[in-house]
């Protein structure tokens, strides 16, 4: 692992994605990997083979449990060399309906009778659906199912989670929750903070598995971190696959993700806005190398969660060579915030930070919003689901 200094930034940036997610997998109560100063907490996140990547300095620590005293999420993989704190995931999905596609976002294999749901703008407060969706019969039973979907020549896998509050008689939202580098769908389900909020509302969730790359299972976000894989196509195919068996509202599909999972969440916002109504990435930025290709088909709500003390994905932006032959440059939290405001045609100035340290551009194209929640101090950690989910579900596809 190669550390990079800002300016010569000291950043094991992608180690975060790799360490951050298994790091959370241990779910040490009240504990977490303190990323501040780039130092690795003793017993940090486990990498493949049981070895743990150090946050900085390249040293290995044995064990997978977090020490007490940081912010930690339950059960996460170390993403990009950091520890996982709290936060969620996402993917992209393309649903196809006979009689009308969801804003042009038809994906192969995902037929749906009855046309698209709800009409009007992107900002449908309360997330209610106004059209008609024919629910598959019989209704899915509560529980988890390992699923496979074909994407070109690749067989891709994910976990379909159906909560007990889902009854299959009316369209439910779908959340795609993405794991960090070296993570898995199983790990993400065990660590995400969104599940505790979405399950009681009967929300269906998918936990996709990334393909293997130089640092383990991850996602292709342009210059990093898995080559020759179309994860946008996977996300769309996943959504279409879920729609075949679950009663899902195609206008209320959302993506969330932590660390490298936050990276693919940003990327989905850029390249699958016709399928996803809104996205909430955590502990990752847009990348300088592909910001110019971030051209969503419509304005899309983006809610980003960052920590000012994140030494793996520097809050101010940094260059990283953590993944061999796949260098990337993070724009930084504020520059990413401003870039999304530009992409979404926002006008005016963002609001002052509220009690949750969140600032918002609210006058944006198609009624969407762009929000940055900046935790003061903190480490490389998940976003706050209790903020993210209420904001996400306000928005639907037009």
C-alpha cells in the first residue's frame, strides 16, 4: 500500500474503501477505527486472508475488532484503508414497463405491467406513488434471497432483502445499498444504518456484490477500482430483476453507499438518473478524472455525508495511488458539493449549516436538492441514515 501526501497528501485513500468496510464488520460497541491523523487503530479492519491494512504507514494489524472510542458502524469492511463508521449503500437499476418506461430508464429483463407510477416533478413530497403497478403474485415472503442476474457475459449476484412489514399488495420503495472496497452484500447488510429505518416501512432492499479487483471486491467508477466491469449496467439490471418478483415502485428507487460504495453511488447519480430517484453517498467524492463525464439525464437529488477528520478520503480533496495502476484524485467534499450544484442547475447560495451540520442548495433544476452534511472531526465513516432516508424518500422520478 502506498501512502500519498496531500500536496504530497498522506492518504491511503482507497485503503479506506478496503479497510473501512470490513473494519465495520466487527461492530465493536461504541468503538470504531479512529482515522484521525491517518493512524490505524489497533486491531483494525480485516482484509482478505485475515490481514488488516493500516490506515497510514503501511503496517499490518492483526484482528478485526475495532477498539473502543471511535465512531464505528456494525460489521463493515475497511473501505480504502479506513474504518467504517456508520452509513449505508446503493446501486443502479433500470426498470422497464410495458406502456411506459420510468423516464426512459428501461433495463433488460425488467418487465412491469401497468405503466409507470405517479406523475409530476422529481420532488414528490412524502414519496407517494400515484399511478398503478401490477404487483407480482404470490407476494414475496419476508427474508433474504441470494439472487443472480446476467449482465452481458457476467453473472452478477446480490442479496434481496424483504422486510416483515412488506405485504406485496402495494408498490414499495427499493433501496440499493453498496458495500465498500473488499466488502460484500452480506457485510453491508449487517452494517448499514439504513435497514433499521427502512424495514419498518416495508422498503425492499438489495445488497449487491462487487467484482474482484486489485484490492478485492469493489466497483468500477472510471479510473478505479475494478477494471472491465459495467457496474452501472449491473445496477440497472438488478433493479429490473427485483421488479419481476417484488411489488416495487419504479419511481422510488434509491442508492446509498459507504466509502467505495459511496463512490459507485456518486457514479450512479451521474450515469443512471433515469432509474434512481435520489442518491446518498458517504465518505467519498466525485473524482477529478471523470467529473466532466458526470452528465445525468436529468437533475437528481444528491445527499453527501463527509467527516472533516477523514484522513483516508481527505475532506479537502487529495490524490491517491492506493490501488496499483489505478490512481485517482478526490475533488474534496466542498468541491463535490459545488460540482453537483452546477450539474443540477442550482441557483443562489447554499443554506447555512443547520443543527446537523448540513448545508443545502434548494433552488435547483426540476425541484431537486443538493445537500452536504459535514461531521466535524470524525473519521472515515458512514453517513447519518436518520437524516439521509427522510430526505431521499421525499423524491421520486418525474
